C-alpha cells in the first residue's frame, strides 16, 4: 500500500491545492493528514473543505484545538494567537464541529501510528534525535515500530539506531523491520526547514520506504492574502524564507 502523508496545512490554500494536485498524479492508495489544518494563513474554511470533500483521514493538531474552541492558545506566540483569533471568528459552524471531533491519533493497519506533536502530547515537539528517543517508551506501549508526526514543520527522520534530518531535497529512505522510527513529512502550509516549497511524504508499506517530497506553489498569493486580512506581516514574510 502507498500512503500519502501530509501535515501542518495551516490554512494555506495554494500549498494545499499544489500538494493534492501532485498526489492526484501519484495516486496513493490512501492519504493521511497529521493535523493543523487551522492557523497562520488566510483560508481555514477552504482548506478544511478540501480535506473533508476527499474524506482524508485526519487527526487534531494544537491549532485545530484552539481554532474550534477546545483549548485556549495560551502558549502560542503573538502572531499565532492573532491568526487563531481571526480564524475562530470566521470558521463555519460545520467546520468547527468537524475539527472538534477529530481524533488525537490515527492507527494505520495496526502497524503504524500517526500523531500531531508527539505520542504523549500533541503540544510536544520532536526536534532532534534525543527528543525522539524520549518517546520510545510510549512507542513501545503503542505496539508499533513507526510513528509519523508533524508540529515541528521540519522534514525529519529519526531512527532508534541513529537519526538524520532531511531538508531541501527529495530523498527516499529505506526503513528496516528491526528498527524503530519517528518520521515527519514536513509542513504543507508553513515549512520551517529553510525550504519554502510545500512538503509531503510517501510511505510504501510493502517495501518499507519513505520518500520526502516537495512541491512549489505561488507563495506571493498566499502572502498577499495574509496581508489583506490584516494578519501580522511576519506570517507572510516567513513563507518565502521557509522558516
């Protein structure tokens, strides 16, 4: 089975459309979304609609929880808080209810698990190999050997026997059955690994390979929408920098 893995769309319609167009060409058997459809950019309803229309399996990210009113964005920076407040006022009620009903995790064929931030909390970051190793007990308790995660906005692969961060390129990694992994496909809507292109991943469950993929999109349109809405200029400027 070929799985498309996406994360951190963050209301970026142009990036989401570019990713979905590419995935339509590839035609994976299934697409999984690791959360955070809301936050940062100007099209929360439109992005949520696309995921709902395609019946893409999705879990709840921390920005989703804040946008739909389940949690307060106390720990968000000022730019993130401004975007969530703006979006919370504009979310359609059906999309608000849909976000509220998203699960905290997704299990794939009983062999893999998807979370937003980390296994223990969607608010926790896995930024490096040591962060990943701190999650190993939770991974063992989950009964699987591969965890897909988002939240950091960095395309990354960390293995129990040594980790590497993947940035700025398309690369295929061979996984091994006697190893354990934490894999982040990167962010669709706001990459932070110094590559401004929208990111996604392809996981081949039969051959145990994971491919990190990138797609260009019209950043100027997305940035222009942010400014037109009166959201912080920093949210627009960071898109082209990929940080």
